C-alpha cells in the first residue's frame, strides 16, 4: 500500500460548486494481486490486479454539517490534492464514507474519509 501525504486539497461537488479547500490529506493506494502459479512451477508467481484508493483529509467544521449530510446521502465529489514531497497533482472522483469530529489537535476540525471510485489521475 502506498501512502501519500498532500498539502492542498480541493473538494468539489458533482457540479462546479466548491464545497471547500482543506489542508493535510492522505491518499492510500492498494493493488490486488492474483496468483498465476502453474501446477508444475517450482516458485509461486503473481500478476497485478485492479487497484483501489481512498483519501482522508481534515476539514474545518461548518455550521451546515455539509459532510455528514453528504455521507448520509451517498454523496460524491471531485477531488484534487498536491503531494507535499513531489508537487504531483492527484485527482479523481470520491464517495464520502466516514466523517468524524474527534481530531484531538483542533476541536474545530473534522476528519473526512472517502473511497475513490474509478481511476486516480496523476499529473
């Protein structure tokens, strides 16, 4: 599993309406593998399968409780993030999967987790 730390995160609704811009994101990328070992092979062999990705970021709490509403409604959004170490830009579509307000370092933040759907683009 690859874990990338980002610095600037923009989350958009399905249209062009901006939900918010946040800091501190983490993208986790994981790829499945399939065993391709033949009956007479002396060593096990594997082939790459599909990959999945998810993102976690910290957001400033909003009085309208935007993220819990999106989570309960099965909300989706477009996501972009710039990796802190390399400056690479990551983007893709996300489905909100968890919202938590237990960010110990700042009670004004909430942690938002989303599952990537489709390809994660890197530029």
